[in-house]
C-alpha cells in the first residue's frame, strides 16, 4: 500500500507542476501584450494635450505630403518640360502637384487683439464683452477678400500659402488654417499691384467697420508695403476641385410650368 501511495503522490506532483507552468506562461503572455498595447496608445483626459498630439500628427503627415509632392513634381518635370514662358507670379500649376515659388512687391496686413481686453474682465472672470476686443474670422476674411479684389496674384496667411481649397476658420481668438493653429497677431501677405490693393482695402465696407472697432476698442490694424515678398513653393491638394453646373432650361417651358401647376393643385 505504501508503495502504491508513493506513485500516486509523484503523479499528482507532476500534474500540478505542469499546471503551474501553463498559468505562468499565460500570465507572461498577457503582461507582454498589455505592454505592447500601452506603448502604441496615447491615453489622456486633457483636451489640450490631445489637441497638441493631433497637431503633431498633422505636422508629421504634412511634412510627408510635402516630400512626396516634391518628388512627384520632379518626376513630372523629367517626363514633360513645363512651359517657361508663363508669368512668374502665376498661381497656375498645370499638371504639377506644386505651386511654384513666387516673389514680387506687395502688402502685409497685420490684425491683432486689443490690449484693453483685460480691463473688461470683472472680478468673477466674466468675459461677456470680450468679442469686441479680439480679431474674428470675418475680419481675416475681409482682408483676404479685399486683397483678391485689388488684384492680388498670390497670398499667404501666417506661414501658409493660400490654396484654392484653403478655408479660414477661427475658434475663439485662435486661427485654424490647413491643420495648423495660430494665435494673434495675424499676418496676411499678398503679392500684386500695391496701389490697387491698398485702394481695395480702403474701400472695403467690412474693413471700414473693423477700423471703427480699432478706434473704439483698440484692435490692431497695420498695412505695410513690401518691396519684395517671396512665397515658397507648396504642394497642392491632390483631390481635384469639383464645380457646380448650371441646370439647362427645359425647351418646353410652358408645358413644364403647366405640369407643375397641375401638380400643385
């Protein structure tokens, strides 16, 4: 009996050891997997930190787009020589994925928040009237539209070249443009006929209203003539533009109207 009992104990001990090894292996696998997941995942409850992380990702992707677009542009030039007789300041890129570098005389308009805004913040921290003391989206758009109307050939907002698909957006007093965010002062530069652009700025009704806020609330507005502005070449968006089309009129207009009237009755 003693001999039989010894064999039973030895067999049970071996099974237990194997079970322990399996459990340890599973735990180790779970720990390694968890470390790998956490290493590639950014978790944060801080909205500002998340925004900064996204901005960094946008910058990295934009840098990659710039590099690839430049390579594609170089390959296109090897395959087909571009026409060299065009205007240097033209924004036409042809089949290229890059807007060419441009230079020439122009204007730089600077918009800035008022230094008086701190005086309107009461003891409770209320900023009910703060909108009167900061630059808004429509103010930047007014300058952009006036410069185009004055014959601007090429434009740059802050350090971003204005593309056919560019959109000016503001969140509070922060300017959002092509995946980047900027704080005031905001600079809008344009290459083109200086006198005509200055006249367009002066005749713009929206800018005249903005100047009233400059006088009343201390907003910043400055126009500087530039003898030579240079905008570096920049990649275009690869997605082609789509335009609306005019719906052709029905030749049998009277019948169409009568059918519509009948349907309405």
